[in-house]
């Protein structure tokens, strides 16, 4: 340590430590034990790296969440049949041509009416007639117009969905999900399998593997609306019909405001349109939860790194007691010793911050490339991360540096 002498007006000389010498001493202290220094900085590397990776990955996934909400949730409108007020209450307020009325609206793609069928106590769903073995499952049966399946965006594994022809003729056909098909033992449509709802047989014409919206269809037997009306009647009290509408991107709010008038201009109060939720609000809630969780983990890593730096710096103080005593004997003051050890711990923290920032950035880019996403990292995050490492190192070195500054020259040289 090179100390500069400065003479005060009263003639007393005071030692002074330059910034350049402080930095060189800090680097020299790190290089004396490089393996220990690297292991000590590892905790800060993990903490800062987790900090950068968390913020980068959440920013990257947020843009993907926006896209998914815009493509699916923000293009879905549900219209509920409220029935109006008494005495004008009707069992089913949707007109027969409800699908066509909504499709004529600008921005609407597909629309369909559906309701859950109320089955009798003994009407179970099975792959065989009820009298054959007396076995079956209590499964939801949904009456739907052809537009419901089109609006749900089905991904068919086999067959097709029913259309206007089946609906007009009240054909006994059904569409089921792949999970239900496996449960019923239906593996192929080449043999024209049937699903029995009580005593009524429905030919399975389609098996759906997945849907873009309204996932409960996968666990239901979907039959044409007119067929359900002929066998079980229309919607029952407490189970009123609804309409599912798929729209063009950005048209959901407009369709929601126009749907009731389009369905029944004379009684729009019989319908309640439910627009999609605000994707920004929902995304903000999801992102906030992820940030809080992963930033907590990053904070724990930083604390572990700080404890490691503090422990190593304290051990270094004990090992270098003789050196500290010699420096004090040569004129170094207590604050010079404090600055020296703070410089070493700060250098370790900064090194860990720089390496952690690089690793975190590489992690975000690698993850984005693997998922075919666009990586998003805010410049403020990259700038702040090394500073966080520096602050962590300085805070961790406060106690050891204070401990070193309290060592008296005469006592240290006797050891």
C-alpha cells in the first residue's frame, strides 16, 4: 500500500490513500488467492444471474402471453340467455337462426348456441345399450348448434363434426373427446361405433383431440341441438342456453355490444353479452406473481453470496493481521484499512455481478431461441445488475473491514 504524505497547516503530516492505489490493492488482494476469490464470488454470480434471468424471462414470456390472449381469449365472446323479465319469460330466447344472425356481424367468425341436457336418473352414457350390462357413466350431454364446434376451434383426431344438415334433420350423431373415446373403448370410427345415452343410440362421427376454447366439450357428448330438443326438450329452468362466438382479432368488444340487438331487436334485454377480459390486466397479474416468486429466489441467492463474501473477508482479516499491523506501523490509518477491505469485497461483488449478468443474459437468449420466442431484456436490468453485485459486496464487507480497522499495530506485530 503506497501512502501519500500531506502536510497540514499546523505542520502535522497525514497519510492519504489515492483511489488508484485503493483499486490496485483490492485487485491484488483478490489475485493472492484466486481460487478462493472465485468460489466466494459464486454466490453473487448466482444471485445476480438469477435476477437478470428472472426479469428477462418474465419480460419475454409476457410478450408471448399477450399474443396468446389476443389470439384466443380476446377473440371469444359469450352471450347468456337471461330470459327477460316476467311475464315475457321464455324457455329459450335464442331464435332458430341465431348462428346466422351473429355471423352477419362485421368481425364475427363463428357462433353457436348450446345448453346442458338434463338427463333422467337412469340415463347413463355407455358404449352398449342400457339393457346389455346395466353399466354406464354419468357424463354431461351438451346440445349444440353446428356453430358451437366451429367456434370452439376443434382439433380432430378422427372423423368430422356435425353440420347444418345433421341439425336440420335432427340426426342422432355425436362428437366426443379423445379421453371419453378411450374411456368408452372407441378406438376407430371405421366400424361406425355408437354411444348410448340411456336407450338412445348416437353414431359417433368425430373424435376431438383438443379445442382452442371451451375445453369442457372434451369431457361431454355433444349432439345436435334439434336432436336434443326432440328427445329431451329445450333448456330447463336453471340451465339456460348460451352462445359461443369467435371473432376476428380486435372485434370482440364490438361484437359483445351488438350481439343482443342482432339476436332480438325487440327484446335485447333477454341477452347478456360477456366480453373477454382485459389481457393486459390478466397478464399483469400473472407477471407480477412470477416476478415476486423468482425475485425472492434471486434475493435468497444474493444473501447467500453476501454471507460467503463476508465470511471470506473476515477470514482474510484474521490471516493478514500481521500485514495490517505493519501497514498501520508505516502510517496507514484506520479508515485506510477499512477502505482496503471494502475495496476487496466490492471488487468480488462487482466481478460476481458482471459474470452473473452475462450468464443471466445468455440464459434468457438460449431459452428464447429454444422456444422460438423473441428475447426481451430491458437495458436498465443489464445496467443495474453489476451495481447490485457491487452493493452486495460492499455491504458484506462492512463488518470485516470495521474489524480490520480496530486492530492495533503493536498488538498485531506481536502475533
